[in-house]
C-alpha cells in the first residue's frame, strides 16, 4: 500500500475516532476494543476501493456507532441523528433500530 493511502487511512481513522470519542460523551464502546476494530474496518474499506478520506471517515464513524449496544429504553424521537463535517464533505447518521427475530 502506498504511503499516500496510508496517510489517508490514518487521517480518516483520526477524524472518525476524534468525533466519536469526544470529551464528555458517554460512549458505549471500549476504546481498547474499538481501535483495532476500526483500523481493520477502514483497511477493508480501502481494499474494497473506498479511497477518499471523507468517505472513509464517515464510514468509520458509522462503524463505531454500530458497535454500540442497542438502547435499553425505546427511543420515541425518530429524528435522533449525528452529524459530522470533514473538509468539504458532510455526513448525517440516523439511528437504525435492530430487531432480533426468534422462531
């Protein structure tokens, strides 16, 4: 992998990480587990052809949110979302509810 691609991955990792782990935010993911998982996720995204920093950062942030446990209480407000801006790109993430089916 070229040094330019590595630099892009590092910057995307840092952008997603810094946004997710903001001071004062109660995170549901342990940092010691999330760091290697995020690194592997971003590397896989790059292998699949996602090579621009804003897309990688947005995908990384969405990945970190996906690692959180489902909320213990139902969320009534369907407008729950997170926003992120990186240089000329912005992304909005909307809470996705997970449903488990048992037969």
